[in-house]
């Protein structure tokens, strides 16, 4: 996916790596038993460990370890059987002990990859450098009082996975594809809910630029804590343009941490970027090295679900869908499950299924449109999968036309009623009586002599217009195939 930043003296390309902080789905924090529920009143989910009271020792949450391994396996990454927790020393009001327990030299997960589904149907791999576990900091609230900053420690100690990509991303669009795919994998695995609005997934964006065609890696700047896919893409565009302008002016890009201002569409400096030695990492003396057994890893691997890439391939192979349709349907686990419930019903079609293409079209077309308009997810769709399948059956067996089916769907979405009841109550059954259809066809032919002459003169496309007039005259109930055949027979089209 080509992305070029225009400079005064030539074209530049962006080199991007993402550090994604994903909150582990766990009822307790990484080193304490305090709750992790989002939205609780400030400082109501804080243990003595989280508050760094003297003498309090961390106890590792085994469920969080399993979730990190599960994620690593889902990313096709190397699981390190020995990892070490270290103290990352820095001082901030919402970090009570003055250090963060993290992993540095020996993380729990090594190299892996994420496959991007490109717009042209191809795939491209973005490398994963590492995944390590760490505890989150608390939250500073600067807008509660004009003179004071308040501290909420509910988030302090919450378990995070930091997933670090290699600098393989070359455009804002690729960054968006990467984040959406990563979020999809995490949701399939059940290890992170991926809710960026609630802060359970956020990204630090490392950006540098280089002349187009060069292989060098220049100084990068980090844009910190970006909390939406759209803002990540905008931040990359803004930061890449800023760096090109710096080089064009004869300056040098500083290694620093910056913030993205979404209202102004620009990044601004926050602080000089620290190096690893500035944090004075050293092994946490209160935590032994973490050692995993082969049996533990195999047990987690055996319980992995079918992941998006595998599901996409199966949808293409088993249902005959296009790679694009398969990728759209497999992106979210709930959508994929819904589609399969629709497609696997019915008496006709391949392997006793409904027409999978029709099922896909209804799910990605009418259903998605309704969900977008109403702000609902597929999990709370007013049209159940079985009901949508029943609607498709009514079209397949000729009970209603495709045009009428759209009206029936709208009624189903508004009321939740089954399609057969709606069709029966409103008298929407398709007209397949040859005599009734022929009468409507004769009426349309008589009323439109110019279009009839065009068809007889070889303008075959005009017959479609005449079909539309017959459908209009019959309230959309006429069998369109019979209408077509009758018109062609009578007009020689």
C-alpha cells in the first residue's frame, strides 16, 4: 500500500512501529486481588499492594500468565519458557511505588506476526517483536479542580500486555489494518476486549521518515497513548509530515515523546524520549523468574479457538465466498457465528445449506446497514440469525420477491416479528399466476409503445425498464423471472 509524503526536495516514506497496550481480561489485577471492573467510583478498587503500602508484596496472577501465553500462541509467536519481571523506575503521582513492574530483557513472548488483509485481496505480514506483561499505572485527573490534580488508583496494577510490532508498517492505512486485525485476534482469544474508548487498548506510535527507496532507519519520535484507530492513522500522517518539514528546513528530528492533538490535527512535544538505561531496569527482588512447562503451554494451545485467518480460509473453501466477503465476516467472532447460523439452515444449496453468497449479502448489506444506523452490535440485533434465514428461504422458494424481502426485513428489524407472519398479514406473497402476470405485462406493453419499439429494434437493456414497470404495477409481487420470460416472448427481445 503506497504512501508518500511530499517534501521540497523529493518523496519520503514513513516507517512505523506500534506498541499496543492491551488490558488483560481478568477479574483481578496482575499482582493483587483487587477488582478490575471499568467505571467504578474512584479509588474503590485499590489494594494495599496497589497503593504501595510498606511491606506489601506482589503475588503473580496465574490467570493473567495464561492469557499472555494464549495471546502469544494466537500471534504465532515464540513462547519463552523462562521470563523475568523487572522494575522500571520512573516517578509520577499516579505510580505509588515509584516504579512499574514490567518485563524487559526476558519477556514471556518473543517474535510472531500479524497478517494484514490488504484491499487488493493479498495479505502482508507485520512482524511482532515481543509481548511482555506489566502493570498499569493509575490515572491523573486534571479537569476536576482548577488548582489541583486528583489521583484515581483504580487502574493501578491492572494487568497489561504490551505488544510491540517491528517497524514494518508503511502507511496510516496499514496501521489501521494492523490495529483492527490485532484487536480481532485478541477478541477471538478472549484475552482483551479491545475497547479503545474505555482505555483497555491503546497505542504508542513510533514514527520516522526516510527518502523514498532508502533502507535506513532514522531517528523516530513516539506519539503516546493514542486511543482510537482513526486517531492513530491521523497521528502518523501528522507526525510524518512534521518530520519531513524538519528535514526540509535543514534540521534534525529529536528522539522524543509527543502527544497527538486531534482537534488541531498535529503532534506536540511532551518530553525527551527516554532510553532503556534511564529507567534503571533490574529484576524485581520480590518475584522469582517465571518458568513455564511444556505441558502448560500445550494445554493452552489445545484450547485455542479457530482464529480469524483460519476462519476466513474455511469460509472461502467451504462456502465458496470471495476472500473479501470471507474476511469481512470473519473479522468479528460474533459476526462469523451469526453468518454460519444463517448459512447452515435451509433444505437447498450446497451440502444442504442455504445459498452462502445470499446469506453473506444479507448479513453484510441490510443487516450491517441497520446496525450502523441504530448503533447496535450484532450481538443485540433485533433480527435473529434463524429469522434472517427464514426470510432467505421465502425468497428461494418463490414465496416473495427479492424486492419485497427488503420491505419485510425492515419490518422485522422494527418489530422483531418472524418473516412468515409479516408476509401473511400484509398479503405480500409473490404472484406466480401466469394469467395475472400476463395481464399486467400486456397492460405495460400497451402503455409504453416507444420502449416496446426500442426493444424490438435491438435495445435489449430497455426490457429491464419494462420489467420494472410490471413490478411497479403489481406492487413488487410479480415473479420477476416470469415477467422477464413473458416480455421476451411477446417482444422478441
